C-alpha cells in the first residue's frame, strides 16, 4: 500500500478584528492544506500556517519524492523531503511545506489502521492541558479582559496575552495591560505574557520585575530568539519562566537553544518544525535536557501529538487558530476542564474539511 497522491489547497481567512503582537500586525491568516491519498483509497490531511508559496514546494518538490513510498514509511518520507529542499533552504517556507505533508502522512496511516492518531503514537497521556492565548496589543482593555476572563470562566486556568507593543515603545502601557488582565482573571489563574522578541534585554529584565508583581509566571520571547546569549542572560536575571522555540524549523535549532541554556520551557510548532516527526524529535530533546515542553498554536494538531511527548507542560489554545480550525473543519475538539481530549471514536486527527464552507476562502 503506497502513497498515491498529494493534493494541495491554500486558504486565506481574515481575522474577525485587527490583531497584532509586539512586533507585527496582521488582518488575515494563510493555511496550506495537504490531502494525502493511498492506493487503498484511504485519505489523510495535514496543514501548516505558512505562506502560500509552500503549496508550490509541495507540488513541485515534495510530491514527486513521496508518491510511491509505502504508507508506513513516514520516517523515510521525512528524510527524503528534508534532503530534497537542501538547495532552496530548509528553514521557513520549505519547512512549512514539509510539515503539512508529514502531518498528512501520519493522518493517512491512522486512517489506514482505522484508529485515532493518538493510538499509533507512543502515548504518555490521554489528554493535554491547554492555555488560552490571545490578548493582542490591538485589543482595548475591555476586549482584553473579556477574552482572558472568558477563558478562565470556561475552566481554562492558564491564559496568555501579547505585550511589548510597538517594539517595546509603550512600557508603562504594557504593565497597565497586565494589571487589567490580572483583575479580569482573578488571583488564582496563571497569567503568561509574550513579547515576541520586542524588548531589549535590559527592558525585558525591568519589565519582568513589574510583571511579577501581578503574578505573571511565564515570559515568552522576552528578546528575539535569534539572540540566544541575550535570552539566556534574561533567564538568569528573572524568576519568571522564559519560553521560546516557536521559530524552530528543525531539530538542530532546538539543540542549539537547549545547549545555550536559553529557556526554562521549550516550544515547538508542528506546522513549522518539519511536522509531527520533527515535533517528536524536539520533544525528545527537551526530555533529554530535562526542560518542560510546550506546543505552539494549531491546537487541532497538537492535541494528538501532545499526548506522545515524554513530558508536556501544555499546548497553546490560540484564539486565531481555534477560530480558523472551527471554520474549516468538522471534528475540532472543545476544551473539557482545561484540556483537549482526542476523540477515540474518530480515526486519524478526527478532522474533516468542510469543502463547501471552505471554498469561500480558497486562493489556490
């Protein structure tokens, strides 16, 4: 039984209101979808939040490398794809393309076996804890309080907000927004903050002291994750747990970050880090370094694979992606007591594309 076809489509979905973090703003999100089919007639799907250019890489470079391989040979397919993109540059768009294909192949394998994906993984748990993530810098104080407080009222006891507005040019406003968030979620819920690399090292250290006064426990990308020495320095100077890794595109990136002792929590995104295969490698690296592990965005994908991480702190229940996944797919999981639980009655990832509904957002 071999891989017979990789079909690719691209969807661009507008946000429901303007969104921004500390360093970039956006009004739409692009999703590249890969549907893999086998000679047996089975199908699987995978996707990446990536540039539309990833679709051309799937069609022109990856599909010829994967079609004809046995459905079971996901590791061989992964290695072949990684080698095929050598001359175009693996990090970035090519990694997103590989990620979407790899995820589709895992989903296909589970459909062939007629079981949920979680059942063919080295499962450590049957559910994954989540944290609500949003709180964009474009939100008013009222919008911020409503969103974060709403998650807590639903039983999600960890929430994250964006700050470092305008590349760290609104330091006092950032602190005020943290105060608003704490008042909205109450004294017991955990509050996380994400600067998206918008602060300098000294700004991040000073801000961390202010955030700690409001019970913040987690500080994501206080400085750019390209500057591992600076991140390690910030980590040493603050009691907040420093997290990063969402821009990791391969296992070697995560190895460098861990060796630099730059993080208290390592993140990885299966839609960027070479799919589920690459994500599991990152999870094993974190386990080997005894560093807690977390998944970045795309909760419909990370719910299954998160059950297979040797140790897992949580996965990100990112507002923008939750909304998109609910628009495009049937079978999207709903939180239960602050966790996502893969559905044992649905094969693979449990997702089915809403073809008719999705067509309005299709651009390729």
